[in-house]
């Protein structure tokens, strides 16, 4: 892995989101020089894609709990529009 390349291995969705929020705050502060802004923007794009992928995976696993007429509980895959 190159020196400037970020690693998302083992990163949780929540940790990635925190990292992304920190990047946005730094960019919005206006106190980062151009080269650093570009570098952290690229990092933010990678983290955004990671978060979207994690959300997609979670959405696929979500199940809807259904109460059957006989009172039993079963699960069915959630219909995703």
C-alpha cells in the first residue's frame, strides 16, 4: 500500500462515517491548503463508497418480522424498491 493510500480494512460503518465527517469539517473550515484538500477529498470519496457499500450489504440482510395468522412469528426478506 502506498504511503498516502488509506486502508478501510476492518473499519466499521460508524468509524468510517466519523472519519468522513471529520474530512468534511476540515474542508469546510477553509484552513487546509489546496494539495491537502485534494488528498483528503479523495480519501472522502473512497470512504463514501465504502459507507454506501456497507449500507447496501446491511439493507440486503434486513428482514421483516411477520406475525402469521396462527400467532407464530416468521421472517421474510424485506422488499427493497
